[in-house]
C-alpha cells in the first residue's frame, strides 16, 4: 500500500511513545526507521519498527546509559540494555564531538541490541566532515564458511568519506541475508531465496522460522567469514559478548577521524569527489549501463521518495502499527 512519508513518520513516532519512549527518543528511533524506508531498505523500516516494539515490551527493564571509561579521544558506554538505536546515536554524537576537538575518536558501546542501519550513523559523521567507520557484533546466527551452525552475527561494517558532493558511504552486512530480512519474510509468510539458510539440523531451508532457529549463510565465502569474525572480535573489544544471546549483549564500535590530521580538509573532499567521478566513468561491461559509487542508489532512492512524498509498505505491517498506536485501520 502507498502511505505518505509524513503519515508513516507520525505513525512510527506514536508507536514508540506508546511503548514508553520519550518524545526525543521516539524521534531518534523514527528518524532511523524512516531513513531506511526512504533509502529502499524496507526490512529496516516499518517492519523493523515492529521488532523494536516487540523487544521493548518483552525485554527486561533497561538501565540508564553510562560512560564507564573516558579519555579525550575515547569512551566506553554501558548501554544498560537500552534500544541500540539510542545507544549508537549517543556513541556517534560523542565520537563526532571528540574527533572535532582532538582530531580522532574511538567509541565503544556494550549491553546493546538492534543498532539499525549503519549508513545512518556514517552520514551523521560525514555531514560534519569526518571520515568514519562503524561495526557491530550480534547473536551467533550466521554460520562460518563451510559450517551450518551459527558462530557470529550478521555483523554490519560501514565506512564513510565526506566529499564536495554526496558522501561516499559503504555499508554492508557480512551475512547472506540480514536477520531483519528473514523476520520480514516471516511476517509476510514468504519463503527465503534458495541457498541462504540452514535449519537447526543443518539442512538447507527456505522457511524463515526454521532459519531463525538455525543459521544464515555468511556473505562472501571465506573472505566474508573472515570479515564477520573481525567484527565479532571488535564487539568483544568494547565489552560485547563473544556469543551474545538474541537481541542483547551486543557490541558497537565507532571510529571518527578529522581529515586535516593528514591533509587539508578542502583538498581531501575535492580529491574524493574527483575520484568518485573517475570511478563512475569507468567503462561498463554492459553497454548503456552505469557504474555506481557506494551510496549512489541509496541517495537516489531517497531523493525519489522525498519528491513523491510517499513510500510503498506492506498493508499488514502498516495495519499492525496502527493497531499499536490506537489508530483506526
């Protein structure tokens, strides 16, 4: 179904307040959820809002976030089992502030869950002229290459570079499918693509419920598995669990660098823009096709949705959000 962006935004915001988030917290979460929808990452959008609501209602009472260790260029945040969208937002804001003051900053957070789309945080950093990296560990739902049993999470990792044009943001999950994609398929009663998952006995499956009880394949074979392993260990570095339980005890790692530690800011962003143009002008394999830089598709999709003023969303998802918000269908 088609829903106006403003209506979808208000609906998610209302739902978050219904389950106990403050207006400020609800806006932080909603901005992430709607950012995913606008970019076309629908499994991280309205469907993820339902997952956030379910975890908030079913999870233990959270504690206040607190900074456990801090230096001028670093901090470690105990997230208190709060919503990871709030914890990561705080971590990134703190990292931006410290990097702008000292040139570099590294922030870790633990006792967290569900941190959302990392491109969202990288765009916050690149908007301030920073080069940045983020990575996050999670529950062992992804099988190492050559295995059918989970040993690391979907483990996103992302990098962002400011430029004179739009930023260059590379954001990937290290699993063949993100858990949010599997959950969305389950909500809609749809099978998974072939070759993506195992059930708990290790047999291949296209059943989302069986995959959630089993394991997802890793992305990129042994190379992707190595990258996923690195992200899991970065999670351990910042105090996350080596094998976190579902939707808790995850780790979030954020690094921010001011380019002028090495090169004049204006020269750096100009060179990044020039390089991006060079990449886009590379000869395509298919005549008439175009070569994209990371974030090109995402930015174009967002611009199109904003121009249209609306998004497409599954009616079942919207109806459930309306029920939670106490609105008529």
